[in-house]
């Protein structure tokens, strides 16, 4: 007996995709749309704030402060989108109880992002070397923007 696994669909609405895919999920937004929404919210609040875009205390920031700093760095051309990916990842927070993102505008928890990145590097060294490099680059960027020197001794 031969089973024909090829199915042709007359209409694209007849296709079924993975249950958890972003495309098929009506109640969850795509990563890009969440990012665009947060960038727009951040841009509207930035005009009312006066801040030094080069400085930040990365050892004690809220997720909103980190996101606003990152967004400013991108908008002023001081950081590429690729360089921002570890920072964006560090600003994400999902509620264990609901499985939904926690609104960063109402989350006042202060986080040490340098330590958070270091912890991420420890895990990534064994599981994702590329992520470890991106997190180390994020730490280097944080140190530069806090005016700290890198902990590297160069001998002639």
C-alpha cells in the first residue's frame, strides 16, 4: 500500500502550520512588532527627558532605562542593530505565572546588566560560543559607556 503525502491546497488558508509559530498565532505579536512598539514608546518619552546618551550606570538600571539607552545608541548611530541584540535580550522579561511579557514601563526592578551578561557568558561558553562573543562585546560597550577601562593588560 502506498501513502501519498503530497497535498495540494487550492487556497493558502487551507494550510496548517505549526501551532506555536509566530505566523499562525493570533494572540502573540512578532518580535519585530514588539520591538517597533517599544521603540515608538521610548521615542515619545525621550523628548521629555534630559540625559547624557553616552553614560549609564549598567550596574543598577531598570529594563526601561536600559532599553531607552540602547534605543538612543541605535538612533544616534553609535550602535548597530547587531550590537544591540544582547541588550535587547537582557531587557526581555516573561512572567512565570502568565507566560506573557512584563511591561517594562511599570517594572521598577533595578538590575546589574554587567553581571547579567557575565552570567550569560558562563552559560554560553558551553552552549553557544557566538552568543558568548556577543555578550562579551556588550560588556565592552557597557564599560566604554561608563568610562571604565577594559580589564586587559597589554604588554609590549
